[in-house]
C-alpha cells in the first residue's frame, strides 16, 4: 500500500468512526484499532526495504557501528511509542497516553546515556 492508500484508508476509517461513535462507541474503538493494525501491516514491506538500505549503509561505516545501532534503536522506540500513544488517545485514554510518552522519552534517554558519557569524556579530554 502506498501513501495514498494509507491516507484513503485512514480517511474512510475516520468517517466510519464519526458515524458509528455516537451509537456504538466500542465499534469506533475497534475500527480505529483495526485501521491502525492494517496500516502498520501495509508498512512492513517498506520498513523491510528501509532496514535493508540501513544495513547497507552500516556496512560502509563499520567504525560507527555503536552509533548506528543506537540510532536504529532510538528510531524504533520513537515509532513504537508514538503508535501506542496515538492508540491510547484514540481510545480516549489521555492519561495513559501521557505515561507512555514519558516512558518512551525515558527509554530514549537511557539508550542515549552512553553516547552522552562518551561525548563528555571526549570534551573533558580536549579541555584538559
């Protein structure tokens, strides 16, 4: 599915949700979740192609391997977090969505901490 297919499916789902929400709110949530899953499944092939391209770049820059792996992890955490947050918000659970956002940020910071420590060590070595 290309971008236009994703946008079309999303717009159809939104219209269905708006029509159904007033009478059967549980169906609206189900439509939202199903649409999210279908869109995500349609992205598996492009994501696979992207990972193959990133792997090719990784082979070119072997000395930067730890930074490349960190970048891929951070992007993955950000994408999964955003998906979960949007799903929680679609279900009307703002408080849970906020907690998931905080958890994603803390996870990204904890993943990045070794890089920050390396940068501080390099900077202090240059200064001193």
